[in-house]
């Protein structure tokens, strides 16, 4: 019972001392309130909760200084946002996507899509040495969002001219010195203050390489006083030294090292703080952004504990007003001038083509961010910073590019499927080999079937780009002999049911490519192809099939095809699928036309002919975790040539089949031949856990010779197949298992695919 009077006396004394301090400050002149916001990663969201209580108490802030997350929240508040508006903004942000710099698939060119969906691991490779990336993220998505949110103060270059004077702290990584940032481009300054080592790439400002200010000064109270503040409110979201059980990540270990000094410094800094708000956030880590609502609430609770003191402070500020700038969020801007800096190895046309918007035309912020994302997706730039500066007609877009010094990469992949079997891939990629905008890539694929893939691409952005491809494909498959007899001049033999066929394909292409209406890729090129179909199965049956003797070599291998073909081709592709393997939204179109002009004519039956095919698809969500993918496709041969080597053959499961092999559930590989086909396909995808999918698929087709001439393409489908499957998006690429069946055949199939297709 004696403790109660003691607590009352202590409370009265503290209230009296606080009142006396306010009175003393008031006697010296007007009360100037400075707000100090510490760094703390996700824990910095508690600043928002504290600010809500500060506003509710009626306190007007005169100066703000912050570090790291405190710099971001402080800058937004200083620019004119209210605490409630900040709460709404941060609740709507997906921090995981921002931090990881996740770029939508649409940000990549068609070449880059193909490139990024082939390799499981990419490592820098310079001077014959493999290294590792210096940071997880370039911070590009965060920067894009800051530019948008602070657009209304884009022309304020002296942070003292903001509605509330502001500064933030960064660290010069070369000297270890504290850098006070109170001028420049506000989004760039606060990003530099929050550039946590190893997580984000360092930021360069005026020749200085800057990282997180928390390394040297995570609670800049003295600097706020230097601005003119005589009363300090501090919100501290730092934590003390952690025990060994909490040091479970590199981020936490780096924070622990930094906190050795910070813990000692805070003893003196707390003494300089008049209202010290310390949210209870020990149980949260610096990356717990998914617990943002709880963290904001902890800031509110801590602020409410100081509400009486805040109320007294507000009473001393009666009649005081603050300068504000109207925040009118703009959805559109007009960029009428583009200024590019730092593009030493990439031309203006390349950069402008990646942005994909026209100057002097109204564009949305989303469109601007998409353009910056396109540049970022190339991997050619370590950081992309930009400024929007007003001019008489709109804004200047000043791009400040820091090119990636790494020009060579080693890339690795692994894959297994039922056609090519096991395979391991090693790739060497080199950029800027002959020209500023080029890239050369070579895949060597070892395993059950040795293959290679060579690509050279000179990317000219919105202009015509130039490319050279060369690939070698090889696989072996046991198929019905009837497929051979129906496609080649081979008599039927009752003694042969199946043959093991070997397919060898060497394809060389030279092409031009451009982008139409930002989404379509249009390609024109010429192609050489050496195509071989052969088997050893018939070597012992030459007496029964004597006409095959002419096509059998000394090794006992019988050839059905061994010709060089030369063609011209055109292709039009639209691909806005959000994922190649498990699309949940987007459109797809691929139209291809090949005109075969010349052949070495192994079978003495060549005449000019052409092959045309097209595939059209869409994907859309039905519910949050359920999506539907529907596609239809077809193809046909034009001309009277008897060449059947390019006929369509349906069956099996997979991606990126060569030539005219078409996947079809319900039938094994290379089962349904014909020079024309139509096919429809639908797949229902239920993502029951993140990156885990249950699927049900159905496909229907007509395939035979000349079905478009006879009208059979429009009749009820002759062939059908179904599959239920499981898919997992692993670090190697998709892992897929499909159980497939058809009511027309007695045998069912299980198709397995592990890793990215290549």
C-alpha cells in the first residue's frame, strides 16, 4: 500500500519537471519542436503509429531528422502527408515485392524472357573467376514508389523548404564518415539513408558511395537541435543487443555488430530527448514487414503512454500553424525531354526503346515504372536512378544509370523429362562483345542427349534488332511403326510393331526483330536446317524391306530423312502471361510461317512448300487461388510437296518442342501424325500453397492430312486426353508430375518434368 503514494508523488514530480521545462523553453522564445526518427527496418513502421498519437495530441512538428526507415517515414511526413495517410499508404504496399525487386515477366523482352526461364543459377564471371552478387536487391522498386509518392515536392532541392524542414543521415562507405543529406533529390537521399549493406546496392550521390546511415548515427538528435529545435520528441525503434538465439540471419548479425556502438551512444541521446517514445517491438525483426499492422499498433500504444506530455506540449503551441503543400496525387505526367547519363556501353536508342513510351505524350506513373522496370530487367544496370524535374511544358526525365561492370556470366541449369531424359546445362554469356548493345550466349547441354544452343542478339530497342541462332537437338524415342509407315515411303511389316527412332536437328537462323505496339515481337529471317530421322531397329529386316537398303549406312542405321532445308520465315508473338509454366493471367499468341525454298532432297521428293501454324491462349483468375488457362492452336502445310518431315505430330507433355512436335495429353510422344491439325486445351490450376499447384487439364484435337481442305477440322474431335497433376515452383524451375489418360487408348501415361526446359 505504501507503493501507491510513492508512485503518485513520482508522477506529480515528473509532470511538474516536464511543465517547468516547457515553461523554461517558452521563456527563451517560441517552442520549436524537433522530431527524431531512428532506423530499424520493418520496426520503423511503428513511427507511423507514434505520429498518429502526436497528431491526435495536436502537436505541430517544426523539424524532422531521420535515419534509414525513419528517413523514409520522416520525409513523407515532412512533405505533407498526414499520419493517417501514411498508415493507408504503407498498408497497401507489398514490401516483399519491393525489397526483392520482383519484376513482372512483362518487363522482359522476348529474348530476355527466354533467357530468364532457362537457368537456375547465374553467377558473375570475370577474368575466369566466378564471384557472387554484391547485394540481394538494387532497391529499384522502392525508389520507383518513392518517386511517385514524393512527386508533389519534386522541385524542392533544399529540404529546409519542405512543409517541415527535413534531413536524413547516410554513411560514406569509403571513409566511414557520417553524411548529412539536406539537399538534392529527396527520393534519392532517403533511399541512400536506408541502403542496408548486403541487402541493397550502395547509392552514389555527388561522387560519394553511400549506405545506411544507421551505421554511424541511427538517432540524429544533435543534428535536429542544430536546425533550431529546442524541444525534442524522439521515436526509437532500435533494439539492444540480441541473444544468440535471435541471431539467425546475416541481417541480424550485421545489426548486432552495429549495435555495439549504438547501445552506448543512446544513453546520452535519450538524455537529450524531452519526450522519448520507445515502442515495444523486441519480438519483431527488421524484415517483419508482413506484421506491419501489429508494429504500427505498437507505435500507437507507446505514443499513448506519452499522451499527457504531448497534450501539454500542444497547449504551448496554441495558435501555431504549419506551412503545407497541397498533395494532389497525379496518375499521369508528360515527359517531354529525356536526359540520359552514364550510358557508356548502351546507346540512347537502346535505352529509349526499353522505356517504351513516347515523349511529349501523357503517360501514367505505372507506365513510367514499367519502362524503368524494362531497363532493370536487362541486368545491364547496377542501379537506375532518375529525377522528374518540372519544365514549362511538362517534366524532364533525367536518367542516371550505373552500368553493371560485370559483362560475363556463368549460368547453370538441370532438367529431367521423359523425352530428353536427364540433362545438365552450363552457359557462358558475354555482353558488349562486338557492339554496345549486343549479347552472346552459348549453352552446352550434357546428359542422355548432348545438345547445344548458341545465340547472338544485337538489341536496338525500338529499332530493328539483329539476331543469330544456332542449335543442335537430339533425342531417341520408341514409337509405333505405323507412324513411320504413314509418314515415309516405308512398307508395313507385320514383324515390326515399334521402332526406336533417333531425331537429330541442327538449325541455324539469321533474323531481324522489332517490337510493335509495345507488346508484339515481329521477326523476319532465313533458316537452314539439317534434319535427320533414323533407326537401328530395321537393320536386321532388310530382306523384308529391301527398298530400305539404299538408306542404311555401314553402321546399320536406316535413315528416313537426311536433308538440308533452306527457308524464309516470319513470326509474330504476343506474350503477356505472368508465368510461363503456371500462368494465372495474360494473353498469348504465336503465329509462325515458314516457306521452304530449297533442299538437298534426300528422298527425291522436294517441291517448294510452306508450313503455317498459330497458337492463341488466355489465362485469368477465377478466385484468389484458382485460375484457368485456355488455348487453341492449329497448323497446316501448303503446297503439293510430298515431304512429310515437317508434318505435325501430337503426343506427350512438355515445353519448347522443336519443329512441329506438339504436346498432347492422353497419348505418348510422337503418336498422332498429319500435315494439318487443330487442338484446344484447358487447364484448371489451384495454388493450394504458395508455389504449389494442383492442376486438371483436358485437350481435344483433330489431326490428319488436309483436314482444312476436307472440312474435318470443324467436326467433333477425333482425339481427346486428360491429366491431373501436381506442380511445384522450385529453385531449379518447375517440378511437374502429370497422370494422363485418354478414352481412345488402353495405356495411360505418367509424365515427369523437373527444372526449367532447355
